């Protein structure tokens, strides 16, 4: 399974005080709150953890076919800062392990999460500033199709993005599902991640 999430930091302020603490307690586990409290860059740590949880959640929804709000059921059990702009994480969801990779570029955080049998080495991804587009959703779909045609498909073979009854995007060539796909948008940014089937 695969999931991805993007956070536009320019529209994601971090409040302070009691309201802030209630938000943290509602969304993050005790261990994750300790990571946040001990961080030199609290806002980035909060939104990195949020993005990791959202990425894993998208993979879980694809697998379980059930939408629910339970952010504390997804726990980041290890967060490694590779450098100032990237990190990796190990995530637990009911005994199932996910790997996550996060990159901070400009004013956004983009995370990809995978579980077996998909590995990070099989994932193709990109993020975009969509503020120039009048229709960001279509623009993101177009960027994905260009990437697939450019790397993996004959340009004359039509590729179509379909959304199932839960709104989960799927990419098809004819009636054949081409890749496991995750699309994300937040603020002025959009991103995709896919692994060929």
C-alpha cells in the first residue's frame, strides 16, 4: 500500500496555550508529544508528524476500505532527521509497520508512506506549486499523467484517473490498473506518489 500527504506551511499556523495542548492531545500519542516538546523546530515537527499520520491513513483507507478518524491509532515510533530538509520514520498501526519518508521543500512538507510489499525504492513522486492553476485538481491529474507517459507508458496509450466510491484515486490504462496511487493537495501545493503494479 501507498499513501502521501502534503502540508502547505504558509497556511498551517501552530497555536499556543491550552487550545494548542488540546489539539496535541487529540491527535498525537504521548511519545509523539514528547518528540514535539523536545524539538527545536516545533511547528515543523508537528506538521511532519501530521503528514506522516495522514500518509499512513491514506494507505490504510485504501486497504481497509473504511474511513474513520483515529489519529492516535497511527503512531510514529521512530523519527530520524536525515538532514534539515528530510526525515524517515517507522510507523505502527495496530501492529502493522509502515515506512515513511518526508521532504521539506520551500514552504511545504511532503510525505510518502508505504508498507509491504511496496518499498520506497519502487515509489515515484513529485510535488508542485499549483497556485498558477485555475483548477488545481485537474492540474495535479495532468502532471501525474505526464509523469506516467514520460517514464512508463507509450504516449498513445490513454491513461485515466478514476476515483472509487470512497474518492480514492486509481490510475488505469484501459481496464488495467497501472499503479498504486496517492494524490494530495493542501493550500497552493499538490503532490502524487505511485508505485507501478
